[in-house]
């Protein structure tokens, strides 16, 4: 029988600072936590008999995780390995990601724009970032009011957690390019509170889909997950 151990990683949030000052506080404290998240993942991956690591991040935490993964991918690439091989990362799940679409793409595919980076001590001008079998799954919702506020706070930059297949092509072309192992799943509605930002926990359909992905190793196209394909990498999760 497979055993799962859940580890929760967090950092001090803005709290009483208010929605504006608190948001900026969260952003900077999150940046401060990147190094510790990276070291934690590296340490956990070295655990004896550990088979896989599944990483789940929510909201501003997705930016912290993306930054840590960016650095881990550089480490893995330099040793001619994938993050799946070096750190046993099987799944990267970003729920309601509060991160700019372009920023997310640059962090999750950093080496594609840096062909001069050392690959095992040599330069590989035809470098392609190989993630191996690591799967990236992103849950989004157009009903996420918290991300709509974030859009305004950041000057109208489009947040990754609002990306959906029906949007303008000029926006969709900025979706993260991380190879074939990427699924962007649009949820019909939010849930959990009036902002609709905590649906990955409050929405039964999203929770069940995550269970099917992690525990049952089901791909997006499997009948168990009941996702409707829009056009790759976009899927729709109906509320049945």
C-alpha cells in the first residue's frame, strides 16, 4: 500500500496590514522564503525510500514555488538531469495561481531562453529544458474575484489563475511553455468564500480531480477524471 505524508510549508503573511499594504508585505516575505522552500524540497527529496514528491501551491504561494523550482531546474540541468530524476518531483500543481502569465512562463521555462547555460560542464546551444515525466497542472477560474483585485493591484497584468481557453489568442499565446506535460484546467465557478479563491479545497470536483491525479495516477484524458478537452493544453472541469 502506498503511504502519503503531507508537509505544509508557509511563511508570515501581511495579516493586519490591510488589503493593500498586506498584499505587498506578502509578496516580499514570499520572496524571502524562496531559498528555504528550495532547500526544503532538496532535503525532502533525499529521504530514504521516498518515491515521489507532489507539490501543491495556492495563490501567492504559486509564485514562491515557481521561483524555487526555477532554481532547482537550473541545478538539475547543470548536472544533466531532470527535476523528476534529481528531486523525485512527479506533480507540480498550481491552484488559483496569483502570478503574472509572462512571469510564470519565464520561471517555469527559464532555460529555454538561456542556451549558454552550462549543461554538465559544457555549453549546449541546442538546449531544450527536459522535465522528464514531471506533470504540471494549473487550476484556473474566471469566477476568482481575488485575482481580479490582484489584476488591478499589479496594473492590469493578466494573472495565470484566470487563464481560460476562450480568451483572446494574444493572451493565450503567453501560456507557460513547459512541454507536453502541462494541463490548464478551467473550473466552472469558484467556491469556499465570496471571493471564490479557495475552490481547490472547497470545490469537491477539484479535490476529487487532484486525488485522481496524485493517488490514482490518472491523466487528464482518462474517464475517471471526467475532464472535457477544449484544445491542448486547456481542459474544462464541469460541475456535475
